């Protein structure tokens, strides 16, 4: 169906989001047969009352606000008549021009006014009331409007949506069109959310050659970015060039020339073959410059921290252990006591172990000893939920690492750094397996000389979502002291969750986990067919667990699945469970997501303005269709979301294993099918199972379970930290 064309003058702006360009407007439509005001919705950059638009789109019927015109694309029309032009300029569209001054300009220049504004705006000085200061404001405002109009027209010709145009304009301002025409590949490297493929399509339409150096350089950076997106810190040169050749259809000479150019511009760093003994040690290592710097400095800072004198001598600490044990009402095992003492013997200490081995107990003991010795201690964790669990376990406030370092979301910088370090003599970090290369670098920079660092985590869990394998590399380097906890305590031995987690980690089969009718904390329900598995997951989540274990299906039961796609992926499970657990009419729509009051939702990114963080789970208390806002309750704290903030909110009835890291839930339901083959890995299953506190239910095939347990080779990550630590300690 062809788009409908409407032309109208903006009379009211009901809503306009400066960040993403979304607007709700009332227009007087001259092309409307009934000559009535029309409500139009869509992405429009900087709309102004008085502006005339040609719009292309379709009529929609909103369930609450009635008939609206949905704008797919549009263009700004500059009036040609003297009356229209005077009204246009005096509408407030141009900063510094009101009706009176606009009238004097029109009287002076008549129909030549637009041409004067475009080509020789200094002539406006001839108009009474316009001095140099006012002229500067008029020129800037007109240039901005002119730039927006031209950019929108240009991008629409190339099938680029107005939402993308908003991001481009925020980055380049009035020079957006010139920047895109000169080098369309800047969109891929400098504008978030626009990939190389889109930039390449624009470049081809502009007549750029497929062998253009700009294209080859941008393509190389794009492929290298894909490597970091998969968790790698660098890419082996030969593998990188082969992928680039496939995507760019470029020869070795062209790619080599582009690599050399990027090195000269300090955008990448190439280390010689053999620098890191990995599966690719015959190939040079190609790093994004930032990650190379971070990895190098992590090794240097850890070395510097280690060389400092210990916080307290062990002979002074050992006698205090008994009094600490009495205070905390537990007895440390020999292995735990040794781990506690080693924290005070070294400036850097790693504590690792699986569930039930007493990591939390050691943290409590270390904290009490440190406070007894009048040491200033800070606690941190990579995620909000992990920080909250740490606070609950210790009774001492823990913060996310970003909040601890006072990250500024707008500038992308940290307030605490080498020049303004954290004011503490010991930092204890939990869930250290989740720390990526960039965050670890920022953390180490913020520690003052002599500060003790304790990294606590389970190295067998999934590594960080971001690039690097920090905890594993530190442990494997054998240059940082590691206390590995292996003893499972008697209380933990009563839990099938704990025992099966350790059996999974060791490659053994599960304990008898069939549903025999007797209540336990671990079940395996065999379902080979995806349709049958889906029905069982719904039944278990919505009825059987609430009935047998008295747990709330909305707040206590969490589905954790290896995949996003498919019948039992996060996307379909969220759609189905939303209908079953929270039926009702949709209040808000954002992209392909719909939200209702009562929905269980998860935050995807850290938002320091709202004080919510990646992985935080809450529920929607209320929402406004008219204002396109929502209020979400996180741990008894209401948070107000604007329409733009909703981009970072998704339904959370089902979440991925990666998103579950750092969290614990009363009950966990885990789909496990052979369709998940690419994700059937031991550390992924282990991570999912260890998220459950009171109950874990696996639903799937025994074949998939066997594949996952047998696959103990984690996905290779190209990192150099392990060898860097060894090398710097050999000096």
C-alpha cells in the first residue's frame, strides 16, 4: 500500500524528545479535505511551531488517542509567498527572530529573503534592530535548520530512517551532511548504532569505489570490533585479514596498506607473532589501540601493587582469627583460615571456588579483621544485583564498580583515577569473573599505592561479556597468589543444586534428578521436542512451582535460557509468559517490545542518572500512554522512565545466561535442547545452575545435557594478559 502524503503547518508540539527525535505534533493540514487539525507522530529533528512539513505515512487508530498520522518520512517546506514566509520566520523557528523583526526583514528583502539567509546573511545588518550579536544567533539558528533539512532529505533518499538521522546530527551538528558526503564511513566509526554495512550502502550510492582506502580502513575496524564484541582483546592477523577479505572483497595488498595506515594513525597496535602463546601464535596480534593500552597497563599496575609491603604481618593477624570467628558465629576451616591469612600477606590476592565452598564466609572474615586493624575497606562488584548480595552478606555497603569509581555517563569518564584515587587501604571485589579489560584497567588506575586488592570469584563461570578473560588470565599466569577453595561444607552437601553444580564442573553426570514426587531442590524433566519443552516450561513456571513450593511465578521464578531465538529463546518465552502471567492491554510500545503495568522487566545498560544498572530486574508499577513514560519498581525504589529511557528496558520473564551473571533467584528454570548446540558448554550450564538458591529445574533432552557437560573447552578468547603478567614478573 502506497504511503499517504500530507502537508501541514505545525501548530502545537505535544511532545518532543531531543535525544531520539520522537515527537507528537498537531498540524493544520492544507491538503486535508476537511481542513482540520491533525495529530501526527514520528521522528522529527527539532520541530518548531510554524514549520511546514510534507509528510509521508499512514493513518493509524490509537486505542486511547484515536486517529493519528504515523510519519514514515518527511521534508520541511519553506513557504514561497510573502505572507507565508513572514509567518514562517516570525514563528520562533529562527532564534532571535520574532514577528516584528521578521516583518522588517521581509519588507527589506521580499522574496529574496531565503536566498539572503542561505548565501549572504551579513546583509541582515541593513535591517533596523539587527546588530552583530543578533546576526550571529540568526546565522547559527538558520544554519542548524538548513543542516537538519538537508540531512533529512539526503538520508531519506538513501532509505536511512529519521531515528538514525537524530544520532548523526547529535554527533556532527550543522556539518552533518558535509561530514557524511566527505566520508560516509565515519558513520560506522563515530555514530553509535550505525554499522559498517549501512555506511557502506550509503558510500556505494555516493559513488565511492569498493577499493577506496576509506572503505578498507573502516571495514578493518568493523571486523576488529566484531572480535571485541565476541570477547577477544585482539585478533590474529591472518584470521582478521581473511574475514576482511571475505566481507570487503579486497586483496592482501589493499588490506596490508590499510593496516599500516591505521597503525600510523594509532588506531590499532600490531604485536609480532609469538607475543602470546595461543592457538594463533604463528600470527601477529592486531589490537584496538585502547585495549592494547589497557591490557599492558593492567599487567604493570598489578605488578606494582604486588611489590608493595603487606597490609599487616600474618603473626599479628592470626591471633585475631578466633575473636573474629566468635563475632561472626562460625568456625573457619583450615583452608578458609589460610585464605584469610594470605589476604594480609599479599597486596593482591585471588579467592576462587564453586558454590558451597565458603567464599562469602572468607569475605566476612577478611572484612572484620581489616576493620579491627583500622584499615579503610571498600566493597565492590560488577553489577547492581551482585553488589546488593554482597551488602546483605557482609552488612557493609557494597557498590557497583562504576558507581565506586564515579562514572560520568555523559562524558564517559571516571572521577576516580590515578590523579584522584579511591580513599581506601583495601578493596574487595566480588564476582570478579565478570570484569572486562577496560573496567579492570580503570579499577587498577584508581587504587592508590599500597592499597590491597582482593578479587573473589568463580573462575569456572562464564567470562565477562566485554573483551578479556581477566580472572582466568590472572589465575593462569601463576604470578598472583590464588586461594582455591575445594572443600564443600556439610550444609552445602545437603543441596542437590550445589552437588550437581560441582558434578557438572567436574564432567560427571547429575545426581538422580527425576521428579519422584518427593520435594528436593533440583529436577530434570526430560523433553526432547521444543514444543513439548515450551509447554512444560510454561506449566512448571506458572503452576507447578507456585503450587508445590509456594513461590511467586512473577518475582521468585526466573527462566534462564542459552539462546535469544527459537521456541525456548528469551524473545518467544517473554512474549508467551507475558500473556500468561500478566494478561491485559498494552500500555506502551517501544520497537518490537510491548509493556504493561505489572510486567517483569530488566535494565540492559548502566544508567547513572536513574541509578539503575545492567541486569537490574524490576516490575512496572504504572505507565502513561499519553506521556510515554513508565514507573518501574526496583527493590522497593520507584524509578521514572522517559520514552527514550525505555530503549534500555526489556521484558524479563526469561533472560539469557550472560544476563543472569552476578544474580541469584529463589527458583530457576533452564531450557536445554540440542537446538542450542552452539551454546551447549559446561561453563554456561554451570553458570545457569548456580543462579538458583532454592530450586533448579532443567527442562530438555538428556543428549543436550550430556553434550553440555562433556564440552569443557570454553570458547577461545584471544587475550594477552596472562603472558604479559608472566613477562613483567620475569624482568
